[in-house]
């Protein structure tokens, strides 16, 4: 098991460090005849430095071995089956997805019996079609032993379906969260590595949060008679304020055509040097577009590794397809600005307008952040590639929905195709992001002749200080 192997590695490494330190330290002590002529302080400092080096090397060896042992424990033998279930659960967004994962992996591959119940309503949500889980005696025993007020966590089940303290005596697992109980009965539970259980419980809780968010959005779409209620819910997914970020000045503009919108944006600091920025547009208008917008924002927000842009885009794609809404998809631009390396890594999923405005000897020039991915949520995605663009101090990154470039004048000419637009962008690049946005908004209304706009207008501008 993982813990036993890890202890062995620590013991062996410690013995190696102590033995090496003794041998090397003795080699530094001079022979007895010259004992009065050597520098004692220098030798002490040297042995101290030697000990620190050995500690560092030992720590590196232990860390590498620990990582390999952990991977070995999670992805080999019986534990690999639970790891496969956790990986699939990571991309479950509805109860249907969850039930499919239970059936295809836990039941078919792992030969487990599953029982999922809402303890508040005392309603069975899912149970395996076998004698154990459909037995009235089993249901009565579980109801008697596990009431609705059980604390969230994971527990080991014994042969009599009570809690046992050791996983070696267990024949099942109970996951408790949000008053829902998930029982997984397995005759070889003792063979699962204990390292897997906290991960299983954590992923189970995340799934419940994801499915609850989607359920709330769907319920609002079906039951709400007030568009303002939906608009307020939708705006809650957008940043209330732009976070203050060192070496990066960011401003945003969001103007929906009606109460609800398919446009969205976010700014998520990853660490002191890296910041995720995203802007996108859902196809169509109305409730369905607002639902997809909320789902996209929530999917990105809950992703653990926000530097893995490919996985984020694939997760968004799966989430939209899982809603099974006809003809709904999104275009989006998502990137990570690194102010230490001075780069932006990005995926442009068919957004037409993201650009970098940079200073050159003869004035500002525009560098497009070209599309490198198809639309998301409706067709199969090809292999997604992450592009990278060099940044310099004073560079301005402009992301805008097509409501900016496609605004027309009286002759039907789109603003984004004109020199007026590119000249305004270049002249505004020396200003703050807020002033930059104000200039573009003023240009839009002047170019449109003050008429009502025909699309949502959303912009996100980031300037490298």
C-alpha cells in the first residue's frame, strides 16, 4: 500500500543521509599528527554545508519517489477502477451522466453494487439491479443506521452495514454530502488503497455542486416569469469587480442588448505572475443563450488546474453538449498572461477580433491572436493546440465580442473593416484600459449614428505595465 511504501522510502533515505554524512564528515577530519594545525571553524562550516546538501538531495529523492508511488497506488490493481470512476465523475454535469458512470464503471467493470438516496425526501435516486440493493431488508437496515443528520464525509461499511473503523474490515463505502448518501458495496473493498477515498469524496462533492448549478439555471429558465430575475442570476456569474493585479491593468465593458445576454468574460488570477482572461459569445439570444453562458462560466471557475487550457476548453465543450440544446455553441478566447515571462498562451475558439496592440519604431501596430480552434459545444473538436505570443511593456490586449466589429453605418459597412477602427485602436493604446474602452464605446455610437444597437457589446482590455 502507498503509506507502507512511503514509510520504507523515508527510512531508507534517512539511513542513506546519516551514513553518507558520517562517512564524508570523517573524511574531513585531518590525521592525528596535524590535529593542531587545521582550521576547526572551517571544518564545522563545511560539515554543516554537507549536511544541508544531503538533506536537499534526500528531499528531492523522497519527493520524486513519493510522486511515483502515489501514481502507482492510484492506477494499478483494484484501486485503478476507482481512479477510472473518479476521472469520469470529473466530467459529469447531470444525474444522467452520474448514473451512466455508476453503471459503466462501478457496476460493469468493478462488480460493485450501488445505492444512492436523498435522505431528506427519503427517495431512492439510483440502485443497482441486483438482490442486495433492491432488498427491502437492506433498505431498512441502511435507513435505520444512517439518518439524514449524518455529517459529510466518507465511511467504511461492515458486513452488517454498520460503520467499521478499519478499511481492512470493510465491504463497502458510504459517501455523505448535501443530505445524499451514496453506498458502494464491494466484496474486495479492503484491497483499495486508502489514498483513493479522500479523492473520491472530493470529486463526489464537486459533481453535486456542478449538477446543482445546472439544475438551478434550468429551473429558472423554466419557471421564471420575470426576465430581470434571470438577468440578475446571469450577472452573478460575471466578475463584480476586476481584481487588482501587479503589472497588469484590466478593464471590462458589458452592455447586453436585452436583459439577458450570451456574452461573458472573466479574470482569474492564478498566482502572482499568471492571470487567466476569457471572453466569449454564445450563439443566439434569450434564455437558452443565458443558460449556456452561466454553464460555461461555472465550468471554468471550478476547474482546478486553470493553466491547462486544453482541458478547460474540452470541459466547456462537454458541458454544452450535455445540455442537449439544439444549435447552441460558443466562440471564446481564453488565455494566460504571464507577466514574468512576458507571454500570453491562448486558445482562440473562432473569436474574430482578439488582438495585441504593440509599440513599434514607427508607431503602434496590431498583431492578431488568430483562431486555432473550432467553435465549442456542437461539433467534434480536433486536437487543440495552445498558441503563444510574446508581450512587451505597454502592450494592450483587446478582446471583444462581434457586437463591436459588426456595428454598421448607414451604408451597411461594418466598423471592424474600416481604417477608422484600426486607427482609433492604435491611438488609444497609449491610454489606460478604461480610457481605451471609453474611446471604442464612443466610436461605436458615433459610427452607428446613435441608432439602437443590434447586438450585445462586450470588451475586455488588459495592458501590460
